[in-house]
């Protein structure tokens, strides 16, 4: 496959211009995995192809549900053809159940507390400052979005979560929380962009945290071993296989 100039390089992906269509780009997933703002880094051979297929499956589902995303296709394992856009430096996190960092920040909230409606939080992407939490007025003050757009992002985030929660529930899996990101197209429209894969959510089969399938397994490793990474890869493959149902 022919790629144009490299547009961006991240911890887990590289972005290349489309050689002929100026509004498109190729997103290539790496085999890298990281945690702790990049303090822990490893590679898992084949992870990029697994994550790329999972993300493509998710974006096919969202497209079929009428969500406007950057996805245009997935021509090869680990590669997505996407709309070029300027990413907002925000992580939008939707939480159905309290766990992880939320409970550490809110020690009066019990693990497993259910949020209904889904709780939406915003974090400003800044590894050096551990991605600090930010609110709507803060987003507006930084001129990342106007008030109406902030409200839309929250609403669209909940819609994306609801779509994925239903499909995971059909498979007997609890979607605990979900991180998504948004980009702005050349025309100024906000769309769901970047990746939604097994690094983006917490998945508890049958609602059982001890059976988790996601990146939290890596974060929880007291020490990283080859056996541990191989076991994690098997979970990523399982999630890839499960999300094939999203295309139907």
C-alpha cells in the first residue's frame, strides 16, 4: 500500500497522508502498549493488527448507527483509512460503574457504584501533568470548543457509550467505562475520531471484574513478563473476535 508523508507519530500509532486524496489519511497501529503516562512501555507482536481490527469493528458499528466518525475503511490489518482532522486535546470518559482512578479521586464513592445517566468527564491531554481533569468552562476558556459544542460532545459521548454498552451486553459483557476523542474536520465539524479499541475501555464479562479483558490487566501487572504479555495478547485477540459481531 502506498502512503504519503507522515503527518503524526504517537505512542501507539502513526498517521500518514493519503497519496492522492488530501482529505484522507492512513492510521497505522503499532505493537506498542504503554501505561502511567508512558512510564511503562512494552511491545506485543501482533497487537497493532488486533487493535486495528477491533477499532475498525467498533467504527463500522458506529457508522451503521448513524454516528459521524473519521472512519472510511480498513484496507489492511492494523490500518484504517480515516478523515483528516485536527484532534481536540481532550479525552472524554464515560463511566457506568465507579472504579479505578474515579474511586481514587472520590474515596467516598464505593467501587462498583452505578451511574445512571452515564457520568461524563473531560481530561486535558498533557502527559507531563498527568492529563488533568477539565470542565466545560475550562474547555471554552482554552478555545477548544464553544459551549454548544461542549454540550454536544457530552451528548454524543453518551450516545456512543449506549450503542457499545448494548452490543457488549448482547455478548454477556459489561462495558464499565469508555474513553473517546473528537477531531475537527477542515470544515469545522466535530466528529468521533482516533481509536476505540481494547485500550479505550474496561470490559467485565458477566460483570465480574476478575475476568477483565482489557488494558487494565497490563496496568495491574506488578512486573511485566513475557508470559504476562502473551496472556494479555490472548485477551486482545478474544476482544477482536468478539467485536466481529459488531459488523453484523
